[in-house]
C-alpha cells in the first residue's frame, strides 16, 4: 500500500515551513498578545487581561438599573 502523498511546489513548501516555525515561536505569540492588549487599551480605555467571563449579565443589569420606566412613578 502506497502512503498518501501530496505534491506542492518547493516555494510553497518553504513558505509553509516558515509559517509553521513562526507559529511555534511562543515568545513571539506572547509579544503579539501584549501588543494587541496595549492597542485595545489605548483605543477603548479598557484592559481585559485574561478576563473571560461573559459581560452580558453585567451590561443588562447596569442598563436595567439606569433605565427609567412608567412603573417608577407608581
């Protein structure tokens, strides 16, 4: 039984090897993550760090408390 073989041009193979090398570079990925955090903080004034909780409940509660309704006057 013959093994599965895929043929790609040598230039494409070299490009894929370079991409794989970059993706395995964890120090580079950590630096990119820091840069993204800094840009996000600079643009929006927020810094989320590794906060992964869902903010939906907080947003709903905050807007619910700030919203006035006709029931407030009863």
